[in-house]
C-alpha cells in the first residue's frame, strides 16, 4: 500500500512543465487554468491579443510565435482549430526550439490528420504525442473525473528526459481523474466518426428543422432539442474539420443517408400497402363492383335496402 501511495503521489506531483500553448482560444484557456492550478508554467501565443486575459490568469503572452519559441518550453501544445493547425505548425520557427527535447502535443478532435502533419513537418528528433480530451469547457467545467482522455504516443522515447516530459504531461489529466485511454489514431478516428461526427451531423440536421418547444414535450423531444442547441453552438469550422479531416466521416454520412432512406421506404411501403388494401376492398365489395349504369342503379337500390 505504501509503494502504491508513493507512486500515486509522484504522479500527482510530477515534474513541473513549461508549457507553450499555441492558439489561446476558449479551449486553450480552459486547459491552461488546470495546468496553472497544478503548478505548471504556461506561456501562450495566438492570432488574437489575449495579453490582458493572460496577465489576469498568470500566463505570459507573446504576440510573436518566435518569442514564445525562444523561451524553449518543454511542451508545445497546439490548441488551434482543425483547419488552422497546418498553417500554424508550418509557421512555427522550429530553429528557435531545442527540438531534440521538445514534446509536441495536439488536442484536435481528429487524430490521423495531426499525426501525419507532425511526422511530415517536424524534424525526426522531435517527440510527438497526439491527444484528444473528450470534453471541453462545458462538459468539463466542474471536474474532469471519469471523462475520457485519448492519447497515442506517436514518437516518444521510452526513457530519459523526453519520456519524463510525456509522462508528466499525461499526469496532468490522470491526476484530475480522467479515464486514460491509449488508442491508435486510426482507431480513434474510426470510433469518432461513428460517435462525434454523427452526433454533430444529426444535431445540425435537426437545427435546420427549427425545433420549437410545445406544451406537450416528452423527455425524448427535450433531449433532442438540448442536443441540437449544444451541438449547433459549436463553430461550423469545427464541423467542417470533423468531416474534411477524418477519412471515415464520408462513410458515416452515406450510412446515415441509407438509414434515412430505409426508414422512409418502410413507411411509404406501409402506406402504399394500406391504400392498396382499401382499393382492393372497394373493388371486391359487391356494392361497388358494377360498372354499367344499370349496375350503378342496382347498387343504389342495395344500399337503400341495407339502410332500411
């Protein structure tokens, strides 16, 4: 028990990192708060000027990415949008970094795209960790305990200072109680297309239907409306990235279309069947079987007799 307790204490304390966040929007700010609370040093750079906000948070802000890189952070954490990652990464002045001991991390909602980009752009000595915290400022506002954190060690040394930096970074999330899920980028994208992308897609379809509350809303209907509001609150830029940068997204879109067509055809088939049965019943009814005027008159007489 003592050994286990010491191991947990070491994970919680770890070595304090100097983390350079590139892209200090809502998600970067969200992560920075916990990192600072745990005692890590955070510096940041972004297209927008967050100088005042960073000053209040205890974060050193640099308008120029070169100045951030000159600080030689242990970790470069890319918190850009999916579609902004490539131009941002390619614009980083890597020559200002100690690339052999710098850990590059992303937090994008797709994983094969940043992995391939890292491998293409970064020098071979750079350490690479691809991650996806499966939560954000809304769902992780109070605590992170039990929330999934997916990661894949793409190029991380098994021992030495780089291995320690990777472990210390992962410990940020582990010490908060996250459910740590080590998974390949390919597996992540396959699962995410069938869950995250599909959820966003259904919510955006419902959003175009302008769902309104009614006096007789069921719990299921309320859930649909809340889902729509939550998902459509995300930027279209995120949704575009989930589609364009996940090779599995198109397959899910096609499956959704086929499923809709199947349900529609089942309903239409049922409707056609009911109409056909009614027509057959009418044709076979002796009251409606005649076509001549005499038969029509006879049918009228039959109806009058039945009414008596």
